[in-house]
């Protein structure tokens, strides 16, 4: 489900990752977005909040200290999940 303000284009790269994960979000207006990294059991292990501008926005997340495994990366706007996907850490 995509919320108004996000054009629907969200990309996580590289996937799998080792050190840094880039989160690219296309937006059609300025909005505050939250990115949360969760374990498979739902525990939040990392997060960031940033103002997204109209157009392409890229946020970097540091995965270097996370354990090897699969994580759920969710993007929130106005406390609603607007995109979610799985990322592997190797």
C-alpha cells in the first residue's frame, strides 16, 4: 500500500549487503519519512528519520554491525507503512 507523496518507486541496494544499504525513495512532494530495520521476529534493530524532498531521495543505513541474516526494511510516512521489503546481510 502506497501513501500519497510516494510515487511507488522504492529500491533497496545492494541486496544482499555487507556494510551499507541504500534506500532510494521517489517522492512527489516533501514529507517526513521513517525507515526501520527489523529482525524476522519484529524487533527494531536500526532506524532513521529524514525529510524526503520531491524527486529521488537516497538514505544510507549502516548494516556493518548487524548479524548475518535476513531483515525486514519498512518505510513509514505518518505512522503508516508505505513500503516493506526483505534485505539480506552477508
